[in-house]
């Protein structure tokens, strides 16, 4: 393990947002670079047993938001947490992992290399527990208050009714931070909690642009970059059809020859990747 620093509450380099919560850690153990004021810190959290839909969104949302300048905060867990860290790293952005164990016990062990990469790329892995403390069940809910406390807001990608992600969202709400969630399949058990958050008033997020608007920011991606993100034949056909002028779904069907259900599904994916934007319920543009 590389050098571990200890920061005490009240010291000048203690994270400012974290110091403002009801129960801030008395001390933090830090591996890597943790600043007093991180740039646009945002928590992205969710279930360990993530669906393919949730996994894709976790990584892509993190990528685009980190590319914009957000610092992505999460818990290094399997599923959404790990994918959020990876998305930020792929965007060459900063990410911070908060552990429910000491820094000499990276948990889960399968994410040890991910933790090393986070630090190597300018981020940090942190804990309130001394380095030789092993993981315990009761530490993880406590860890979640740090994830929420370090962040301006919490975005829940996919979470069941009983989950650490919902604890993080509740703690964020209690600290008057933004709480956001991505809607998901109403039949999916792994998303019951995040869908319920939306019913209770969490901000609805269907694209990275929604997050940017909440914080009065704008993601600028030029057309060449957008075209590089196109993955399927359907995505390429639709993008080519609307790249020069906004178009309604019926006109897109006429120009591409694709069926309406395929167009709707593809537009949802393109919107999530911030390649297209919805101008009205049936009109899309780039």
C-alpha cells in the first residue's frame, strides 16, 4: 500500500462539504488525492446485482459527467459503484471511492486493481476506519453517509427497496443535497427502490444532460465525437437522419425504414448517451 494520510475534522484540508453534515467522520484515512473542495462532486450509486440496462447507464452516465468535469463519488462495490468508477476513469476524469473497511483491506478484493487505478489516475480511496480494519456489515451504512456528504447530489441508477443506495439517497436528502434517479422497468426487483424514489419526488434523470441542467451546466460534444459513440446500424441510421435538422418520429421512420418500436428504443439509448436530445415528445435533434 502506498502512503496513507490522515485528515482530522477541523483541519484546513478536511473536505468542506463533508464537514457540513450532521455526523462527519472525526478523521479520514486517504490514499491518493482528496481536496478540500472537489470540482462538482456527484455520487453515483446503485445495486450490486445490476441489470444489463443499469450497467450500461451507470458507466455511460459516469463517463459523460466526468468528461464534463464532475468528480464521481461511489463506494467501490460490485455493480453500479464499480461501473461508475470505471466510467469516470475511461473519461480521464476524477473519481473517489469510499470504503466500509480500512485501506489495507480493499473490499471487494476483486476491486483492488480498480482502487489502484483510481489513485494512479489522480483520484482517491478513503475510509474513516484505521487501515488495518477489516470490512464489517455495520460499516457500510456508515460509509454511505460519507458518499452522500462528499457530494452535491446523489444519482441512483438502479436500486432495490432495501439497499445501501437508498440509504445514501435518504442521507443526501436529509443534508439538503440533490437526489436524482433513473427510471427503470417497473417489473424489475432490482429497481423497485429507485422507481419508488421518483414517486417520492426525486429528480427524474433520463440523460446526462438532465444532471447538467440541475447544476446549470452544459455538456458540449462536437458532431465528430458523437459519431464515434454510435454502436449499432440503427443508431447510425437515426443519427444520419436527424443530424442536420430536428425530426419527428414518423419522419425518422420514413427516412430510415426502421419500425417505430425500434426507433423509440434506439432514441432512448442515444439520449442516454447524450448523442440526441428530445425537443418535444415526438421530435428529436442533435
